[in-house]
């Protein structure tokens, strides 16, 4: 009788142990598979990384960061930045498969040359939004930049501009019609292009060939001397620049030379620094 009872007790114990083992296995399996699945359920899939492109101009230096979709876009951006802002450009833009594809109605050189009318700025392109913050020297400059930005980007890009007015007088007043300008240190009474200017002019030639527009190359002097000397000298210097650019591959007929002497100064001729700024060559679309 006791043996039979012991057997029944053993069977019950074995059954309980089997149930316990099954429960442990079920809980383990649920923890490994079920819980992560439940967490993932109803959760939006991770979106692809959205690339951002930023340009910040402060204290005379332009910093470019972000990622673009192809090498051609990076080169156009880099060329334009260097021609408009000179040597004070920090270019940290990369090229990647998920890089930003710029959608705009205009050219990058036009975009940067307009932004240079501001005292400082920061622009960020992310997805379908272009956010612009900046400081303008006047209400007229603010209005001109905002109007340009409104028409520059494609209809799929939303422009959010926040530009304040400082009332600060810029030491150099850039011509808003010019794409860029070069300060070439010609020798006195000479129109021969110095070696120091040739590298930047070669960069200008590469951009102008790609741009394709007809360009007026305008030479200026400071107010030293008189119009009888300065006017023809400025025209000769502009002509020398045109010949150099054509030798670099810019199609003959795309560029037209003009000299304006000491007209339209952009800085104060009373200082040596101002006179140096006024001795320039501007590139203006026809």
C-alpha cells in the first residue's frame, strides 16, 4: 500500500517538475523573442540619415560643414566660396551617398555673393528647409537678401529667414551685382598680371567655364593720379585679365573688358587699406 502511494507521489512530483521546466523554457523563449518583437511593434522604422549643409560667416571667416551628394556639387561650392570670401574659408564638406542634393534655381556663386552683403550669417539646409540667420548693415541690404533668398531655392524648399539690422557701416561696400572681385597687385602703371595673382585667376577660369554666362570684367583704380591715366590703365588691366582667363580655357567672347578708373570706390581712398580695396577687378554678369 505504501509502495503504491509512493509511486503516485513520485508521478505527481515528476509531473510538477516537467510543468516547471516547460514554464521556464517558455519564459526564456518569450524574453528572447517576444519582448523585443513587442517593443518593435508599432514603432516607426528608423529613417535614413538626413544630411545637413551649413555655412557660417563670422569675423571675416566662412566655415562650410556637412555632406553633399556628389563631387561636382562640392567643387562648385568650394570654388564659389574661395572666390567670394578669399583665403578665409574652412571647407569641411564631405561627399556621401546620403549627401544633400541642392535644389535651387540659381548658381552657388550668386548665392554666396549675395550673402556677403551681410555683416555675419549662418545658413543651414536640412531636408526641405533653408534656415537663415544673419545681421545686415541696413534695411535695404536686409530686404535685398531676403528677396533674393525667396527666389533662389526651388518650390520644394521652405525658406525661414531671420535677419536683423545692426546699422553698422561696412568698411568695404561690395557691389551686389558682382559675382566676385579680385585684388590684383599690378605694378605701378603696368597691366602685366603678377605671378601672385595667377592661382586665383585659374580658379576663376574653372568656375567661369562651368558657369557659362557672359561676364563683364571691370577694372578699377584708386584715386591716385588722374582720370587721363587711370581710365585707360584700368581698361588695360581688365583686358589682361580677360586674356589670361581665355588662355586658361574660358571661351573667347564670354568675357568683355571694361575700365572705370577710380569711379565707384568701395572703400575710403583716404587710407592705404581703402585704396588697396579700390584697386580691384570685378566680375559682373551681363
